C-alpha cells in the first residue's frame, strides 16, 4: 500500500498529465497471501484508487492473473 501511494505521488510530481491516463496496477506475489489477505489488500487498493485504474492481482510464480493482464495491455 505504501509503495502504491509513493509511486502515485512520484508520477504526479513528474507529470500531472500522466494522472489523466488510464493505467493498470499489477498486484504481484499474490501467491504469498491467503485468500483472506488477498481480498483485504485488493479492498484497500480499491478504496484509494482512482476510476482510471484497473487492479489486477497476479502471480508470476504460478501464472495466476497473467492472461487477464495480457488482455488488458
């Protein structure tokens, strides 16, 4: 969560126009979380995200969510 806030702040400082564009948040390493923890983390991100963001939970280890990410890109 802190990483997300830091990155968003840095992007805004770099170029405010970037914040107007749609983008994807790829929440990686979800394989390390329990199902309950996954839901809690996604809910936290959903509470602070803007309407221009898609949140995709993924795991590069297991491949979970990667097809959805490729389709969105």
